[in-house]
C-alpha cells in the first residue's frame, strides 16, 4: 500500500509541475501546441506505426526537455538574480537541450517525409 500511496503522490507532484510550467512558460505552451499539430499530422498521414510512434515519442521528449529547462531556470533564479557566467551557462545548456530534442524531432519528420 505504501508503494501505491507514493505513486499517487508522485503523479500529483508531476502534474503540478506540468500545470505550473504551462501557466508560467510561453515556450512550453508553444511546444504543446506544436506537438498537437505534429501529433495530428502523424495520425492522419499515411506513415507506418513505427514512424508514428517515433514522431509522437520525440514530441513528448521535447516537452520533457522544456520541463527540465524550466526547472534549471527556476532553480538558478531562486539562488540569485545576479548575472553570473555559471548561471548563464546552466540556462544556456538547458535551452540547448530543448533545441537538440527539437532538432531530433525535425530530423525524424524530414526523413519520414522524404523516405
């Protein structure tokens, strides 16, 4: 029973993170809308189930990267509002993680569409 109680709490905390990020981050909302468009296209275009799964999974990966980027930015901002080279590097690396995930999704789309 302890396992189920903790699982329930983890789900509640995770959903709270999604809701808070949705409310505070324009980029997260933009990626959600982009993923809805991408997901609809993946479902209506004549592509294989494996290609469809890849597109949908990479879209979710972008959202995960954006959530982690938001966590990094919030933690850095909590520690200090002063400009610091390490804070900049942390924030830039988080942003780069989102960009790399988005590039992966874009590459998958291109390969699927021209293949």
